[in-house]
């Protein structure tokens, strides 16, 4: 018997499947509006409506640079279950293309995370179906 609480995988839907397929190949995809060029994250906005111009045309999938800067972050000093301790800190980074993205920060002590610090996307394979985009300091 294990004391770990099984954590659910992200839900793969027909709408976000290209995002997860690309992550398996260590590529970060964003959606780009075909009318105004606005970039948006495909996994936090499920409606196929551009939040910038209201276009309902299907957005293009485009490869993102994978670079950004820390916008904000949270460190849980008392996690509700030890199994979730590796999930912190959570960082919201503003990507070069504009959207903000939530992921875990890896490879740096919590005390060294600073607003505005450059980050890059790295990829962690959870299982055969899911590879998670995560953040790491851009200079490491
Ligand atoms: Zn648009």
C-alpha cells in the first residue's frame, strides 16, 4: 500500500491534443488568432474565441519560443500532503509571445525566484501520455 495520493493527469481533449502531442516532442505550442495575431494558451482557454478581437475562426497552432519571465509565484511552506511537495513552487511566467503560463519551477532554490527573472520551458515526462511543460531558470 502506498501513502501517495494518485494525482490526475491533465485532461487531453480533441481541442488541446495538439498541445500535448507537441509537449511529448519537447515543443511548446500556443494558439495564434488568424485575424489579429493574438497569442493565447490553448489549455487555459477552452472556448475557440479570440479574447482580443472576438474572432471565432479556428486559431493556428504555432511553436512558442519557450522563453519568458516570472510574473509571480507561490511557495507552499506546509503542503496538505507530502506527495504534493514536489509540485511547488508554482510560477506564472509571461511568455515572450504574451500569454501567461502556469507551471512548476525546477532547478532553483525557492528563495532565489524573483519577479522578472528569465525562464525557459523544460519538459518532464509523467507517463506515456503526458509530458508536462515546466519552467527552469533561463541561464542554467
Ligand atoms: Zn484575434
